[in-house]
C-alpha cells in the first residue's frame, strides 16, 4: 500500500464534469503568496470569503465578468440566477496554477489564474476573440458582507489605479461605472445566513485578440510584477504546495478562510509536517524562539499576541521539539533555548489554567483543543497528561530540572484505563468515560500496556474511525451530532482528519504492520487529489457520506497527513527512494 502514496503529481486535472453547478461549486481552490491569496470555486464565489485577489484579509477584486465573442461568462450567484450558463463552455480544468480550457464559438481559449507579486489572469487565444473584461470590485474584510461601496478609479495609460492597487492589461480601459446587485453566497446561506451584496464594475477592458495572449495584472504599489509571462513557471508537487499554503510572514496560520492568524497550539501541532519534514529548521527555530520569548507564567500565546488560554499549547511545543531533536540533538539552537524551556516546564504546573495534582495536570474548562462550551473537559484530560509525560521526558533528556519524575507520572497514568469501555477515560476527576480520539495520543506514545492498547484500538476503530479521520465522539454517546451545525457539533461527532496520523502511530505502536496501517491514509489521499483540490479541510461530518465542513484548508490536517505519509514510507526505504 505504501507504493500508492509514493508518487506525488504536480497537477490535478478535471474534465467536463465541471460543467455541473453542484460539482463546480464544490471544487474550491486556493493560492497564497505573501499577504495575498486567491480563493473561489470553478462556478464562482460561493462564500463571502471568496475573491480573486485578497490582500491582508481584504477582498479587492471579487471576480471578473468576461464577455467573449458575445458570450457572457458571469461567475457566481446573482439573486436566483446560478452560473449554469457560464459553465457549459468549460472543456477541462486543472490545478495548479488554476487553468481552464474554454470553447467560445471559433476560439479556443486557455485561461490561467495565478499569483506572482500580485494576481495575474492570462488568456491564450487560438482563433479570434472579442473581449470585454469587467473587474467586479469591493473593498471589505473577508468576514463582512456589505453593499453599495463606492469604488472610484483613476485611469492610467495601461489600465487604472485604485487606492494602492494597479490594474493593468494590454487591452484599453474604458470608464463605465456599473453596480452588480444581489451577489449571493450559497454556502453561507446553507449555514442560515442569507447574505447578498453589491459589487462595483468601474469600467471594462475591451478589444479583439487573434492567435495571441493578453494578461490582466493586479498588484499593490509596493511591488513591481514581472512582465507578461510566456510560460508558467514549474509548480512544486502538490504536497509541497499544500505544506506552503498556511505559511505566512514566517509563521503558521491555522487555516482558511477564518483562521488566518497564528495560534500556538496549531503552530506546534503543524510544525513537524509543514516545516521539519521539509528540512525548514531555521523557520522552525524562529517559531520556537518567538513563542518561548512570549511565554508568560508557564503558558505560551494561543493566539498572537496576548491570548494565554491554552493548557495544551506549551505541551505541543515540547512535542514539536521532540521531532526537531530526532535529527538535531546537538544543535547549538537547543543550548540557546534551554533556559526558556526550563522556565516553561517549571512554571507550567501552576498557572491560571493548569495545576499539578498527584503528579497529573488538572486544567480549567475550555482550555484544551476541544475548546467550545459544549466540551468543557475540566479536570485531567487524557491527552494533556500524555503530552505532559513527553514534555517531562524531553526535559529530563536535556538535563533540565523538572517538577516531577516522568516515571511517577507514568505510574499515575494507569488510572486512565477504563475496563468498562475497554479504552481510556477522556477526563479524570471528574471521570468522563466518553469514547473520544484524544486517547490516541497516549496510545501513539506507548503509554498503555500492550494488551490494553490493542483492546482500546479495537474500540476506537469500531466507534470513531471513518475513511477521513476520527470522529470526535462515538455515535452512541449522548450529545452526538453527525452533521455540522456549528459549535455544538464541533467536537461532538465531527471527523477530524489530523487524528488519522495518531491512529496510524498507535496501530504501529501496538503491532500493526506499517504497510497495512498505511491503508487508512488512502481515502484522504484520494480526497486530496479530487474534491480537496490539493488541500485537506478542518472537518468532515461524522455521518455518512462524511461531507467536508469547516475551514477548506486546515494547517494541522495537512501537516499530520504529511507526517503520517512520511512515517509509513520511512518503513519502506526502497519506495521512499523511488518517490
């Protein structure tokens, strides 16, 4: 099975099935560069978070309305009007860069969208095409939805400027201010939000092109884009590209579209897969320094700059350090951060949200990764204390003074075994027997005796395992919700892809062959290259058919998938060398 995971293509191809609105709208794509990103679907903007050019969290260019050879190609949803008419002209599509082949009367057109110092959209024409290209603009935060925003542009020789942005094209530009009313975003409507807004077209680029190409560029004042491109640069393979999507300004952002910020927990869960697996040690060291210098009283920021409400973020830092040490035991960097690590481990057992009780860590409500009001988990969470043991053992190895012996904590950890359920308690004091995936962290670290570990894995497989990851709660449990409804369902039934790596770790830890364990990656592997459009989402529904939900691109989903893939390939060096 590992051989199926070895080869990573650099493009995804879709055929004429993209002419069906439901399929086209479900294929959301994402490109990012510096503070820019571009995200929409083949059918157009189906979320208020979509746009062709988004800079620093603000939508600048929402879409383009192209009329080519008198055929209107208007993407998106406008009141009750779907984008069906536009889609029928698409022959095929591919990613990445985003490319469409269109047949428009006697012209065959290849349209490419990419980011390079800004946005560029290129039309390569075989035949003759009469173009009218209307930029549809708005200036708003991606989370807002506004109407009737003023957009006044200044014509210049090759296009126009607006605020700090340049819009330029080889075709002449004509001022012709037109509002486009009732832009609707059906994916938000599905979530109970009936959102519409007005987009503004300040004018249009127009002209006739025969057996040639044209290009529209959008870029800010501070950059000078390259001249028109004759050939697109070679793309990295799709896993490498995915690992770069959530890297921004030297940090790791949690995900798109609504977690475009650094979180301590997400940073260190994601670091082994996104940075260390690619040899990005300097970038990882920068993040270790950044968060260690920002520590306060035994905690690191959960959200930069001043949110210290995560009881597990400091422990995930030690988990990432564990992976760093696999290849950098004698690095001068480790000596550099030893004082900060000692400060962190010594203060962690006595903070506003954590305290040491009989060698185990007790936390306050809502401070673990399951952090909604519907999963308070106050007490001694199973994964917190598994990571606590790992942190203590790392510090002991580095000859750092520690508050308690890891051997004593391992002994206390036996209390998590619940004979009635055949697996581990999710929380102790008060005891919570809910069957959840958090115990996989303990199993993957080998903290449970062999026979009990095998028994727990059977229970987890029967109750939690799905093709795309692990349910956050067993379906027979009170409060289980199998379809995404927001916070209530978030950790009470939703499938989290990032736990698949821990499941595979645990399988191998308790005797499964790596090749057989690798089978569990294949559904996500296939999703990544089809519906996922080169990304993995935050969630899937717990109930069949496990539709994706939440963020379309989640850092730790991608990172842990990469880590799991690399791990199973490492057990088969011949396949790894062929990759």
